[in-house]
């Protein structure tokens, strides 16, 4: 359904979709991923000459690594909170079930609808309040990448502290993969997440314009609007 010029007259109500933990972890992820990407890129490819006489030049890489690791712990805390909320405390739109739509016939139908819309095979977007089925499944893949990124990051961190906690927890991975290949995986996932973020922002603007349900503002306020379709039954979840 395209955005209507009489949107204010079509809105039939609003629903509190994104709870505070969902919004909090969303923005914590955004900020930490930005910091992790910038500092991680520098760790892998130092771009500044630090041979100057001033003492602070000698500690630039150490400072960058400290910022990187600090942001990593913020990211981990955010992911753990969001995971808890998805399994224990959240509403239907925050539940882990919203990320795995293909277990039911209804979910598979919604997944097909969303896929057809994104492939320009149908004009009407999925009319849902939470994530549409395809978006939910995509987020499930992104969460998997998050956990792989966390594990590979701590495995590489553990190498600098042999015998430490993270070394004992992750060093077994080096029986199966070399240090350099693990770094490559960590680096490639960073670029995949950046590409996803760009696509995510574009789709958010597109869907907000198409559905006219307050999608962009909802990640700040938590509220989305129910807008009736002209010739179809309203769907609220």
C-alpha cells in the first residue's frame, strides 16, 4: 500500500511495538558497531605514522585497541540483553519467534509475500506492525553473524593473554583454523555488517514511505500506527 495523502484520516490507532530494551539495544548496537568498525579497521590497517617524538605517538595503537575492546564489551552486553528479552521478557514483536517465520504455513506465506515485494513482483508491502517475515529471517542471520564476530574477536583477543579466561574459552578454535584465517573471517563479517546497515537504513526509509505507519519514528518512541488497507482486512501482527 502506498503512502496516502490523507494519512492522518486513515490512522485508526497506535500500538506500542518496540519496548525500551529493544530500542536501547538497537542504538547500543549501532554505536558500538560504528566504533568497532572504525577501530577494527585501524587495528588491521594502521594509517597514521606514529614515529614522531611525542610520547603519545607510542601509545596510539594501545589506545585504539582499548577503545575497540571497550566497545566490544558494550556490544556483548547489548546482545545478551536483547537475547534475554527475545526469549523471556519481550512482547510478541520482540520474541525470537518473529525471527524464524518458516515453521508455520502462515509464516511461510508472509515470507513469500515479503520476498515478492522486495523482488518487485507485487506492489503491496507486507502490512505488519513488527518485522515482516523476510526482515525477521534476515535479522536472525545477522544475529548469527553477531555471535560469530564476538567469538572470533575474543579468540583473537585471547591470543594476547595466553592462559587467561578468553584464551581458555576460545583457543580450541585454532586447532581447526589458523590465526590469519580467523582474522579474515572477523574482517569480512565487519564488511557484511556495514553492507547490511546501509541496506537496513534504505529499507527503513522505503517501508516508512510505503506503509506510512511511523516506522522510522518508532525506533525512538516505540509506537507504530495501524493504517487500514483499502481492500483488505487489517493485520495487526
